[in-house]
């Protein structure tokens, strides 16, 4: 058995082992109970009284729950209070400092207060035991604090600017090229910049070798010998096979049939571009057709061997093209390997950030509510809930879903801060996300590193010449938030957002508003059936969720169940998106309004 056969055989064994492991994991997840998990040593970034972790059915995620004990001097309350944060944010937005803490204020008023950090946010982790959770949460905390320290370092300004430009350029280029190629090729996506980098980035040594070939000095043999030492055919066959197998599996459920076809077309287009001038181009197209047909059938044991065989043939074509002495093909193997590795990294991101809005709604929030009920044991089995931004959208969606199914929501009353199910009539800056509404474009940008982008942008928005100062106005109106608190919010409150999540949230900008992942349930269509009291709050200078967007949802709710409050005066103070939670005037104007509403429904 040669090295190629051994590698392929090894891949088959790993594939069988992987499938068996999935079956065992699936059984374990079904049997998993919501176990109590209190971290004995809180990481320093957590300023709550306790840090709890709750497991989630059908997932390895452990969600962080920050717990704040009610003040013994405050009136005794009947219901615990759950706080939900916005998209790509964590608990810190509700607890910026001892003197500016929404969560501490609520617990000071007698409410046992819990902040849920959804999967992928804050201190929520993938872990199976207490030791893993403790280690992971401490590592996250250390990274967050290191981010704050580096931003305070004056030497970080240039680095931050460079980092920001790199991130923004990469995302912008991917989205722009995705849009262009989608319009030209009926959805077959190829990032032009990425392709050019893969196919034109030739090192100086490669260039000089090509020149030596042209002069006929015998360098061809030496170059081919060098390439042979780095060209590991067996490993590449296994890697290419794995890539195609994962595509045929729809990348762990991330891709629909159409999206999987887009991704496979993209990869094959990249390889095709490498071979376009090769005499073996026609042979590649023949294999491409067979691979495409197999990928469209979906993965089963019957096609595994066929995909391996076609992968071997594809690698052979690349190898034969390399052996031709045509200078343009001299670095073909290295470019082919780079193309596969880049593509696999993109698939890995999709699998790692494999969740959407419905995962939050159907798995994370219910798991947290059940956990809080078991801990707090309210007599009527209900709790109070406050949601900011997407947190409020989650609460609206819960009420809509339960009302439609005529089930008890377990919510005694709800407060939404800057939230809506329908943004179509507003001028929300979130419309900048609409390019990701095309699945092809979302696949080309698997994640949006919001936390890294804002951390990199902070020095440019808070120091002369203030080239990105406009970012601050999206978060807080002028003079509404202390500079140190704004810094903590920007540097520690934001996380990476999956394109899959953004893809679903962009439906809020379409006719009929936000819908489920399948497009079969529109949440605004059933919100009027809910019988839960709602306080909906908007900020007058909120450019993310403008007042007209909040009103779009409020008008759907029966008048006797909804109270609408708009904060901000013509002459000031003004309220932007985060000022409703952490603005300097919130404690005097917004918080008392919320306490009055919750108290009236804390029966």
C-alpha cells in the first residue's frame, strides 16, 4: 500500500469513527438534564454576585448566567428578573460600573436579577465539566481585560488602525465581490481578491526560477525536485476529500441545498481558474461535473468512495499540470494547496459559529428560564423580563410563538428597550447589513468580528483626529455616557456574530418583518394574540432602532396591554441606542419608569 492509499484508508477510518462519535454524542445530548453549575471562583471580568452555567439541549454550550441577589432593604418581590442583551453583546452592557449598573439598580429595588449570555457571547463556553468551564471562562476574562489594557496603550493607535483597516477591507472586499459575481453567475460566488491573492501571489524565488527556465539553463529539473519535496499528494487527497465530504453533509446543517451548491461551485471555480490555461482543463471539467452531481445528492456511505476517487483524479490533474514546463503553472501545486486551505478555514468558521436567531429563541432562552425557575421558585411559575435590542426582539418573538400555539409563556410582564419586529419603515443603520441577506454573500463572510472591529476602531474614534467618531454616536448620544464607561462598553461588550444569525435578522427589513429560519412563521403576525403586559421604550436619537421602528411593533399590540415611552427632549438630553441602559440620565428618567411598570405587574 503506497502513501496515497494509506492516507485515503485513514480518512475512511476517521469518517466512520466520526459518524459513530456523532451517534454517541446525540444520545448524550438527549439524556442531558439542566444541571446546576455555580462557578466557585468567578473570573475578574464578572462583577455579579454569582456566576452560574446552564446546559442547553442538543448543544455542548454552557450558557453563563450572572446572578445579582436582591437587596435585603428593598421591598420583597414575587418574581425573578431576566435581562437579555443585544446581538453580539454580553452582560457587561448591563453592569458597566458600580455607579452605573442597570443590573445592580434592579437588584437594589428588590428583584433577584439574572443576565443571560447567549451562546458565543461573554463567558458562555463549550465545556463538559467544571474544570473546563473554569479554565475557559478565565481565559475569556483575561482576553477581555487585555483588550482594554492594549487600547489604553498609546503605542496601540497605529496597530489598531492597521488592524481595523485589514478587517474592514477584508469584509468589504468579500461582500463587494460576492455581490458582483452573484449577479454575473446566477449565484456562483467567487471572491475576486481572494482568487487573485491565491493565483498571483508569486514569491521572488518562484519568479527567478521562471526566468531561469526561459533562459534554458537547466533550472527546471531543480525546481521540480524542490516542489516534489513539499507536494504531499496523499495528504492533499485526504484534505480535498474531507472538504467535499463536509460540503455534501451541508456543513453540519449550516447550508441549505442551494447554499451548499453555491459553496461547491465557488471552490470548483477557484480551482478552474488555476487550470484555465492548462491542456488538462477539459479533463478537470469532466471531473467537476461528476463531483457536482455527487455533492447534490447529499452524503451517504455509497458516495464516499466515489468522492475519494474523484479527489485523487483531481489532484493527479494538478500534479500533471505542474510537471508541464509552462512557467505560469510553476507554482500551481502551492496555489492549489493554498486554495483548499483557505476554503477549509471558511468552512471551519461556519461550523464553529453555527447558530441563528431561532437557536436563541428555541434553545438558549428556554434553558435559562427553566434554570432560573428552579433556582428562584416563584409561586406562579413566572418571571419578569427585560430585553435590550435583540434581547427585546427575542421577548416579542417568544410572546408571538406562545400566543400562536396557545401556550403559557411563563412571562409575567415584559420590557423592551430599542426593539422591533419590523424595521422596514425606519432609517435604521442596520440596513448596512442588508448585503448579507443574499445567502451567497453571507457564505462569503461567515462571521462579522464586531468585537474586534470596535476594539480596533476605538482609538480612532476617541482620540484626535477622531476619524471614526461617528461610531460613538451609534452607541451613545453626545455627553450621555462617561468616557470611561463608553470605553468599557466598546472594548468589552461586543462579540463575533455568525453570518447565519445576521442572515435571519435581516428578514426584519423585509415585508412582514422578522420570520423564522424557514420563512414559514412571521412573528409580528401573532404578537397581537399575546396577553402579557409590555412596556416598549425608545430613544429619540437611536439610529439603530429608531422610534418609528419601535412604534411599528407597538401598534400591533392591544392598547390595554402595551405602554410606549419615548425618551429624549428637543433641547436634550438625547438618547441613543445604549443610553437607555447606561446613559448618565437613565438612572433618573428610564429606570424609575421601568420599576413602576414592573412593580405594577409583580403580583
